[in-house]
C-alpha cells in the first residue's frame, strides 16, 4: 500500500470518527518560539490542549516534522530520519483511553488488514487502566503486552523525576513484529529489545496529569489524547519492508542517487540513505521559507546540505549533485504536497548555490586550515587545536578526519577529547532546540477570563466598548492614572493588531476628558492588546470607553498593504510564477516585500514591475473581499503569506485578475486610492531571496519631487539642460579617464627613474642591499609599485623600506626578497616600528605596510628601522 493511500485512509478513518481534519502546519511553527522546527503533530494544538475553544474537540492531521536530535543515527538505522510525516489524532477534553486504543486497533487491523498476531503493545508500568483495556476489551494476549517505565512510556520522557512541570501522562505504544527470523533471533524477545525485530509504529499519549514542583502529579480537569504514528514506519510495514528507505517514499530518490553516481546501494547504504533523508528535509525546509545560513533554522539546513556533500565526496562525487534530486522529491511527494512542484526550480537553485560554495571551501581547505591553526603553531596548544577542529567541523563543515590528517602532516598536536567535548555540547544544544520546552503550555492570556476581542475595524473606525482587563507590567490591575503605561483589553475594538506583516493601529481610547494614547496594537491568540500610556485622567476596569483609530495612519498603511498585493501579482507576471512571498512589512511610511527569485533583477525588469503596479492603480480596480473555507480558497489558487497560520474560515482579497490572496489585513476599497507607487530599493538579502522596498501616495510623490530636485541641481552644476545631463556626464567621464591614463603613464615613468636612483643609493650591509628612503609627494600605491619595481630588478639579498608624509598623514612600506624572509620578516618588522609614526601595520613576510598620524617622526622612524634591519642581518 502506497504512502499516499495510507495518508488518505488515516484521515478518512478519523473523519468518520467525527474528527476535524486540520491542515498541516509549516515546518516553521507560527508564533511558537519554543522550538526551531515543528517536531510533532501536537505542536500546532498547544492552545487546544490548554483548554482554548477552537470550535472542535477532536482533530486529525498528517504533519510534516523535522528533528535533528538523532542526526548521527540517520542512514545507520532503518527508522531514524530528520524529516518525517506524523499521522496523529487528538482529543481535547473529549474521548480518552478506551476510544483512542479501540480506534488505533481498528484502523490497523480492520482498515489496513494487519494481522493481530503481528502487533504487540506496551503500557506504562503503573497504568492499570490502559493494560486492562488492551487485555480485556481489545483481547490482546497478555504475553504480547509489556510494561515499561518512565523513560519509555511516559510523556515527556522521565517527566515525573526530571520535569518539566505541566501537562504529562503515560503512553501506550503499538509495535509491529517482523518475526523471529529478524533481529537477535532469540526465542525470548519483546519490544523492549533493540535488535530491530520490533518496529514502534504508533504512540498513544494519555495526557491526564499536571506535574507540579517537586514531581507531584495532580489529575487534569480535562484529559487529552495525543497520538503520533510515523508515516514512513507504517509504509515500511504495509510494503513488507524492514527498512523505511525501501518504501515508495524513498525508492525514487535512492534510484536517482544510484543512477547519477553509478554506485551500488549494498556497499554504500549509510551514505545513500542519509543523502536521501537529508534532501527531503532540506527541500521541505526551503519550501517552508527556511534558507541556508549560519543562524538557527538556517544553520540546520546548511548543515544537512554540507553533510550530504561530504557523503557524496565519499561516494566519489566532487561536483554539485544534490540539487538534481529536488525534482525527484517533488515528484514523490506531489500527491499530498502539490504546491512543492511550483517551487522545485527555485529550491534546486538555492541548494546548487550552497553546493558550489561548500565545494569551493573544501577545495581550498588547506588555506583555511593554515589560517585557523596559525596561533596553535606558535603555542603548541593541543586542547585549543581540538576546539578549532570542532569549529571547522561545525561552522565550515570540514570533516574531522580531513582536519586531523592535516594536523598530523603538519606535526601539530591536537586533543581528540577537546573535539568530542565540543561535539557533545553541540548535540545537547541540538536536542534542546528540537525538543518541547517546559513552558510550551505557558501561553499568556489563558488566565484572563476572556477568550477573544470582537474586531470590527474593517468597517468601523470608532467603537464604544467596555474595558474588560487592564494590564500593568503584565499583571491585571483595577485602575491606571495619568503617566502610567498599560495594556487595555476591550470587549470589541476597531484597532487592527499587528499581523501578517502589517503593523498595528494607533489612536486613542477616550472616556470624557480622560485619554489613553494607543501607541501600538498586538494580539495574543484572539485577544487584542491596546498598548500605550494614559495622557489625561484615569481609567478603571469595566469603564465604558470610545476607541478611535488614527484614520490618516490607517489609510496610509492600507495604501501600502493593497500595493503589496498588487506588487506580488506584478512580480509573478514579470519574473514568473515561482515568485513566493517570504516576508513583508506594511507600515505607515513604506512597504517592504521579500520574495523568492534566484537571479538579479535587471533595470528593465524593475521598470516593468513598477509600471505594472501603477497600471493597476490607474485602472482603479475594486477590491473584492470574500470569506470561505481554507480548502476552497486553496482550490481557487489564493496565495498564502509565509509564516501565517490560518483558521478554517479565511478572508480572500481579490483585485481583478491581478491578485488573489488570503489576508486578514486592512485594505482600500479600490486600487485608485493608492495614488502612486514608487520602488525605492531592490536587492538580494539571502541566497534565492530578494527584497523590494517602495512607497505610495504622498510619500511616493515626495520621493519623485526629491529626485527632480537632485536632477535640477546636477543640471545647474553642469550648465546643461536636464535632457542633456547623461551625454555631458559621459563626455566628462571620458575626459577624466584619459587624464587618469596620462597620469598613470607619468607615474610609471617617475617610478622607473626613481627606482634606478634608489638602487644606486642602496647601502651594502653584510653583503645585502638595503634601501631606506623618503619619497616626496607619493601615495601608498606609488610606494607599493616602487617596491615591486625594485624587487624585479634586485631579486635577491634585498631589503627596502620607503615612506612618505602628506596632509598630516604618514605611510610606509617594507619589502624583502624571498631569500631573506627568515632573517627579516617584513610583517613583524613593520608592526614593531609602526607605533613610532602613530599607527599600525601588517602584511606578509615579504611585504608589509603601515599608516600613521605622526609625519614628524618619519625620518627618525626610518633611521631606527635601518638599525633594526642591520641587527637582523
């Protein structure tokens, strides 16, 4: 049975059990700073587990997940992955153990047809209730039920002893038995054995306790169910494979790797399997907006790409190859992720760029190693060498074997223990970033006694409402007075809270002569927070007030927001359908739009984009707003904003045939109200991501007037009409270049003649030529070229030091022929002498330079320099 079929069957089964089928979350969980990536199916239901009413008490999903805590096991075991899909069903205070166990068994045995005798179960050793359900209700023989402890069958693992505080509970796991011929082949073997005979396919978590400080467990008033079943493991079971990599989820990718590298799977399993796993993780991470970088999520993506490249090198491939696997991943996953196909070219280009950069780093690793270990060479610090080796491994991806071999060749002592210590610390950091944090259920707003603020700001700019909560320093208070900063929560509000890239509204909350200045508006769950300061009088909880937004500011923001939608449509029209929003800022003064595009945008393309937006504005197209289900919106091709989490009902903003997007922001009624659109800046902000900044309305008009003023000033300076500025500048630039060419020729001639004089005046010190001189009216370029010219004519036994002083500045160079650098190190010499001229310097053993601000000391400095050179020779 194919993986696509398994997904469909699972979701349909739980739909029949009255579960709401919820769209999977992004790999970057919206509004959840506790994890880097979505690590489990339950992650998007944290609020529901806390008791927040989302309109449903049962849910089921197929959630894409990414974890790195078992990265070193990927490819070595049949079941470990970085990227995987988790099938899950959830109950928020609805059904509990009996139904969860019954439906899990029913799905596996009746819907999928797995033989009962092939399934074993585990329960928490103190969970008599779950044991009884399995044994007496489901009729699983006692010999196929095992009891396990806190580490294996309690969630979070060992939470009773180690924490964190918060909701927790026992687990029950379902295992598939591959038979006695698999694994250790011992007569007595059960799921507690790690031999590989038993594959854990489904974990049922019964969240029934609240852990308090000291490890005390108190029953939760509402018990929850959280289950997770790995699609990859289930596919292996249903396809008769003992290894996830032998399923239809991986076979096409592995086939492409083997074909492209002309290698055999049997002798290269670990490398091939790891590459197949990592390319899925990287592809989906980039698809969800995470770009390779040296920070946080981007660092994980970059690390996976680099580990894959190292595996490829071990297989004999030293050129870019990973990017070629993206279309294969897209093809294999298109059944459930059809949108991936639209992004495959862009994703492939991002990966190709990373491959080229890292391969270049590896090819020049000798130079990098010399730079990094330069200090260790002098100090012979083995511990430091081990730490540097880890830095190279962790930051640059240089394999430890390559580094250690180089160190041995160079005769540098190193500590493998120091390397391993740093590696262990990194693993712990990785685990902590992937795992759930203890404050995962610490959502604010849940204990305020309110669930939402009714927003009426799409139509109303002014609303009368009651103050339901006043927060000062994040604590509820009954009253605030003049000068005090606070947060007001109203029962209904016209203020738009910051969301989807749009900044929050500002304005006033008024009660007679009492005035609260709203400086910003944010949202916590469905509660609108009016953040500001009391300007006049005082306010109390339950006061009836009037909330007024700053209308002019709102309209400016709306101009920029509507223009942003039009801009995305124009980008897709001019650059291609691969363009996808990756971030945005919609403020009062300007807009910023980040989008996927791998190539530079030409001036002609930028002009076409700007023209397309302004054409739409002049057409005065109406904005049509509709509310539909998320599924309907996606079927209609409405674009979603990156990083946003949408509810089941969504707002669709349509602008003619130009744009159709899911958006909860505030907009104009028609495009003509924008007035004017002007791009102010465009450029690359990351690999495959570009940014456009623009202004609209009066800000665009002011921008154009400023540019007109600059052009007018240039016209006056050049004394030519405005339409002749370019021709005049071209003429003058050509003249300047001709003069520079003549000057360069004269300088070369002067250097040649002065060089001969300097060589003639050279001193002989112990059989070596030493040239020490001050050159008048020279610059650093003249000094450097003079040294080069002298060294060309005197290729051995030469030390030359030249200096010049101009405009309260002094410059100096030292050159040494290669045969003397062991005696006279130019770099060390100039570092010692540079402080005398009030500066510093550096360079190579054969050439160094310095600059300072004490020209009066130049003569004495060169005299001292000559004495130092003499002593060295």
